[in-house]
C-alpha cells in the first residue's frame, strides 16, 4: 500500500486527535470519578464520531475510518464510565 502526502497528513491528524482521549480514559479508570465530565457533551461527541465513521466507510477513507473507530471506542468508554460512575 502506497501512502500519499494527503493520506499521511490525515493519518498524523488521526493519531493526534484520537490519542487525545487516552489521558481522560486513564484518569477516569484510575479515579472512578466522572463528576466533571459532561454527559451531554460525550453523548453528542459519540454520536458525531459514529457518523464520521459511517462517512469514512462510505468514502473508503482509511484515515477517517481508523481515527473515528478508535475515537468512537474511547469516547464511548468515557460515556459508559460516566453512566456507571455518575
């Protein structure tokens, strides 16, 4: 598989934005505290990420698919932890 410059930029952007969720997930898993996490914000974000993932599949765009699949998983994790730990 050959990666052109545009795809490379997309992949790097995907790594940056997707990895930004990791510290929040780790913090919640360690502390079990979600009081300062907005339920509405994560519900909207998770919905948006799901739609971006669908869009990526429609376009067959690997950076969109990978970024949004991982981001959706992490965002959904925060949302579930928020519901579990209130």
